[in-house]
């Protein structure tokens, strides 16, 4: 029983570490896609649009990581590989959906994200991020 606890704790730490790294990468990608500094928008300006988009992106990464853990069926190396590969796909597709929505809609999505007034387009993008994550999670499972 103690051996299982140790092994599970090691796995939880490994997945958490990889998950946090992937969330940092997700944040960096969003920062590149939006004008200005996203950290400043969140913490100094308390921008709701930026908060909605970042929160949806981080939650999307968590969905993919969770599906990778379940799909690995206890095989840590396989699960970490699934996590890295499928999260990279998810982040790329989320970035592409950001760009596609930006092209297909009036105005600039990045500018709406940093605008102080809440905008419905940000919610659309947030749901797109979650939709991408759910699709990728389903493909893993």
C-alpha cells in the first residue's frame, strides 16, 4: 500500500509539473497573440477579457492533461508522452482558432482582449479553446 502511495505521488508530481509547464507555454502563446503585456492586463489593469481568455486556455490545457492521464492507464512514461504531444497539438490548434476568429470577424480580437469593456468575442474565443480541448481529449480516450 505504501509503495502504491509513493508511486502515485511520484506520478502526480510528474503530471503536475508537466501540466504547469504546459500552462506557462499556453500563457506565453496568448501573450504573443495579444497586444501589450498580458500579465499587466491581468494583474495591474484587472482586465476581464484577458482573464476570461487566459482562464479558458489554462482550463483547456488541464482538460487535455487529464485525458492523457486517464488514457495512459497507469503507464507514467506513456502518459507523459501523451500529455506533451496532445497538449502541443491543442496549443497549436487553439492559436490557429484565435487567428481564424480574428480574420473572420470585424476588428482585431487581440485588441478586444485588452479593451477594458467586456466583449462577447472574448467569450466566443474562450469557448473555442474549451471546444478544442474537449475534441482532443475525446480523441485520446
